[in-house]
């Protein structure tokens, strides 16, 4: 009713007169719509050459994030919008009904503003990631860039973003810079989240917990004190297995997180450099195969866990009052999401009670 779940129960309890327009899922599986809580969808170009070189163990001269920044700055609004739209639709057809979108490939005031303006056309879950890396023009003056992010850039983007994010890792932003940027965002009314401990161990997880971040993402490296900090907080641990897959990095073992009672999410991290996929069923399969999730934990993490990472209570589950966002799988069990990797099992996608794919 009105795009929400109005009743849940056994079929035997329903009278034929109680419903119209029946859609049969006999022999199939209904799951909540996936909540993809970490994405970089506003960009231009690709980095296929960089990927190819990496897979062959060769150094790449493709330029990494700053190459995408150059391509994005040179693209028109129409090009950026069309690319983002294609990726949102791609994710939708594989079951993603709620998506977060970050900026972070503009890294100038004007380009961060237009990135978020475009992102807002597709989702309310928009994230300001001006602190993605130091752009080339500020390489010799990183403190000046941090000051710009905390000052005029933040002032310009604040009305367009719900979240603020920082890449706290080697070659990006230090823990102290991360605190400075996130605190500035919080003061402007944005909610904190961050990239943490992807490339090496560090303080990112603890900084996130300290500042009440909704989620710390990547977390490829963590120790027992990081787990204890997360377990005593409301911060979600978000794993991004597509990044390990696409960079041939070691997958983290998620079992200690679950054993400690940490809330865990899975997201696709769709971006042109290190995880160019929107497919959450693939992320579920990788999490089960490589990160030691159980199939149940993986499905929960891609639905309710993603919702928790966005501080949402209306998506990621199918209880009365939740949004009627769900997928119908062609298989008779959700286990097949991991059991049959690479097979498109999403037969129908429904959003707000309407079939959209």
C-alpha cells in the first residue's frame, strides 16, 4: 500500500478477496532489494589499461584516481549524467534498489558541486568526497587543499550532500587530516563515513568510531582493537570485495567481526579504477567464497547491513511499513546467489511496490 509493505505472513492466512493483481513467485525466492551503500558513479572514461597492466603484474602509468579526475573535469554534464544513469540502471537490474553515490572525481569546487548535483538526480544518499586524494595542482601544498575542502568547497557542496567521506589511508589523507575534514563536515550538518585501512593498517577505523561515523569502508586490514572499537559502537564495518578482486589483493577474513557482534555490510564500490562493477550478487559470492561469510550473513549484509550503513530503517528488509523494494529470484533459494556465481538469477525487481525491471 502506497509503496510500502502492508502485510507479511503465511499464504494460508490470506483470503482471495484481500488482494488483487497477484504475482506468483511459486518455486522462486523473494528477497529484499539490495542496499548498495558505497559507490563512485559520477565519472568519465575508464581505466581498463591500468587494470590490464595490474593483472599482468606490470606498473601502470595510467595515473590512477587523478587520471579519472582529469577525464571527469573535461566531460560535459550530459556525459557524466548518462554514464551515472547507465550504472544505476545496471545495478537496478541486478537487484539494487537503494544506492549511495559519492563525488570525488572533481576535486575542484565547481566540479565537486556539479558531481553532487548529478548524483542527486539518482539518489538522496549523496556523499561529498572532496577528500578522495590530493589533486595534482595541490601536490606541493596538501595543507592548502585540506583548507579548501574544509572551507569554500564544503560551503558550496553542503546543500547537495547528506554525507561527508574521507579516504584515510596511505597516499591519501592522514588520520589528523581526516579528523579535521570530518569535523568540518559535521559542523555543517553532514553525517560522517570514511574509507579506512584499505591499503595498510592504520587509525582509520578508530577515527571513524571516535567521530560516530555511520560506516567505515574497505577495512581490508584490521586488528583486535579495531574490532573491539567497532563492537562497542554503532559504526558499520563495510566490506568491498570487488576491490580485492580487481586489485588482486588479499581478502580480509570477516569471521572475527561477526564473532564480536559487529554490524557488517557489503557494497560494490563501483568505480573505474578498482571495482568496476555494480553487481551485488557477485559481491555476495565473493564474500562467501573469499571472506568466509555464510550465505545468510552475506545476504543480510547486502540488504539490512547496507541499510544500517546508511542509517536507514525503511529499506533492506520486508517488514510491515518498510518500502516495498524487493527482487524475485528465478531460483528456489537465496543460497544460489553464492552457489551459482555469475548467473543472473534476478528475474524481477520491484521498487515502491512497482515492477521496475
